[in-house]
C-alpha cells in the first residue's frame, strides 16, 4: 500500500516462555503444568516438549540483537511464573527474576519496547497439586502475589502488560477437551475455572493500576468473528449466538464486568453455569483494562443449531482442538442449542487447516472498538507453515509475507476507519514450539535449525519475511 502507519506504531513480534526458553530447571525454576503435560504425560505431538525449545534462556542476547537488526519496535514475551515463585505462592526466586530483568534491560538498550504477558499457560505445577489449579480461588491470591513481585521489579521499565493470554483457549483446551493441561474433560469445571480466571484477571488489573500508574495493561483475547452461513434469519440468529458464546462471553466481562445474559441462561439451563457472587460481580465491574490485546488467527461460520435442525446433526471428526469445537461431545452442549459450525466456502486455508481471513481482522477491529471503546493492541497474528531451509540457509517464505501483508492492510483499513490500534505483534519472532504440533509448524521471522550437525547449536537464520518486515518497519508500513 502507499499509505503510511503512525510514526509511533509499535511494530512487534511475540513469543511465550514455554515455547522458547528451554532451561526448565535452570536457576531454581519450578515445574509448570506444561512440563508435566508434555514431558511426564507425553501428550504433545511426537512427544515434543519445551525442555530445550529454542534455548532462548541462554541465547536471548543473540535474539535481541536480531530484533535490533530488524528494527523491531516491540517484543512481546511471557514470564514463567514458576521461575519467579517456583512453588507458586512461596519464596521468591531472585535468580529467576533476574533473567527477565536482564532481558528487559537488553531489549531497552537495543531500542525494543518490552510487552510482558503475565500468564501464557504455564501455571506452577505446585498450585495444581496443592489447590487444584484454576478451579480454586486460592490461586487468585497466588497470582496476585506473583504479579506484585513482577510489577514492583519491572513496572518502572515495562509500560505494556498483558494479564492472560487467550483465556478462552486455555480454559477450553485444558478443562473441556483435555488437550492441554490440566487434562480435564468436563464442561462445567471449565466454566467454573474460567470464572476464577476472570476474577484473577480483574484482581491483577486493579493491583497494577495501584502499583504502576503510568503503565498500560489488558488481556490478550483470541478473537474470531463468526459469520452466518446464509442470509436465512435462523443462520443470522445462530451467528449472533456464536459471537456471544465465543467472544462476548469473555470480552464483556473484561470490559464491562458482565456475562452476556443469553449465554448465561443457556448454561444455567444445562446446569453448567459458573456461580457468580455479588462480591465477584463487584470485583469484575471494578477492573478496567487500558487496551484490548487482540490475538487474531481466524473466525468461524455457523448455521442454525443442530437441536432445531436434525438434518445437521452430523458429527465433526478429527477436530483440530484450536478450531471451533462444534459437536464433539455427546449429549446436549451449549453449541447444540446455539449454533452449528460449518466450513466457509469463500476462505482459503493454511496447510494446517486454519482459515485465512484478513477481512475478518478488519471486522474484529471495528466490532471490538465500537463495543468497548478501548484501544487495540494486536498481540498475535501469523501463519504456521512447514518452512524449508535451503542449502544457502535461506527460507523463501513468500506465503508468510503474503499473509502478513494482507493482515497489515486490513489493520491499516481499521486505522483509516478511525480505530485506535497501538501496535502489531506478529506471531512469532523466532520459530518456537507449537503447543500441540511440535517444532514442524513454524511461525517465525527467524528460522531455528533443529537438524544442524550439532543438534544443540539451534542456529538462527533470518527468513525472507524477516527482511520484508525490516523494510515495512523502516518505511512506517509501506508493505
Ligand atoms: C495461540 C497461542 C500461541 C501460539 C499460537 C499458534 O493460540 O497464544 O501461544 O501457539 O496460538 O498456535 P499453534 O502453535 O497451535 O499453531
């Protein structure tokens, strides 16, 4: 495009602790529920785990130098809670804290704005064992304790903070589909745990505003607009249901402190609604995020629900747990009462079956901003693919460039529409561990070679997309 982005736009890239750091026991780190799930239970693809990942814990300086060379303006990473408080709510581990202090200092020395996620899915295992994890209100106090430690230590140097990464995803996969830790398959427990995470989110935001008055904080939500399959009003109503079920169920709580009534009623009918006390209600209403973190990959398409249209009761098989789950459970599920997920014939898919929908990105900006009147920070967006390293150590990832370009154009469209968008963090900076797909599904601007002769060298090679993004940044968004 020939139009430009604002001068202070935060051109970024993102990561998460478990997916890049490795060093699972270094400097006193305690185990997290992901260490258990991936390593002890072996529940990921081909038994891959984050023990080495891309060894960012030891190579962060090299990675930060690559960021500087690229001209990156912002880098989003997460803190591993069990490095800071190894048993979740006991003694503070200064050595673990120091790693992030050093990383933040290095980023700032290289002109990169740190964006810190407090929780990207790696709950200290001790909290799972002692209290039952997010199903227990005791974990709210533990989270607040951990947040206080990092706010006090890093609050002066870090302006942008994310509370929870994709609460919708980790609660669904962890408590409903048993494809993430803690490996539970119980929808009622999912809604209960999710409510407790909401309380932890509100608690952290209120604490932050007390301790870091000049900083900005918000949740990062995995948002996807849901379309009606046709103009049949039954399908349109189903899409309204699906948007409230998939998006507003979280976004309304974050931004207004209330759950959408129709969805609450549906869950109550099924006996799976969370219990919300009046103190909970007050807490949720008292917390106000400063921005919404938007993680955008794809939305969905629906038609009228199966319970009213028996012709549509076909079961979806081989569901990618990241795709909308649909009718995978027996018995009555909320989905069966509200909508039925279908394929969208207008959209192409990635090689991993995720729909590619840049217009849906623009729709998301418009919907979120007009509903909640908060600035939006894109905290994830990117393309997972099988990349090939050539003999000359290049990666010609033109498909990724195309994907990012289309999404940046949609973002620019939203800016032109008047939506305040603070920045864009592509997922991801280096290649990293995909939670369930192992190391073959790559997202990075920087290729990490896991097959080099010395298997431990994990050499970094900038891909074509790295040089492309470098130009985008240098020209303020001329893509
Ligand atoms: C998001 C997560 C990221 C990242 C991304 C890609 O849901 O926040 O951590 O993993 O999805 O997902 P995947 O690795 O499954 O392709």
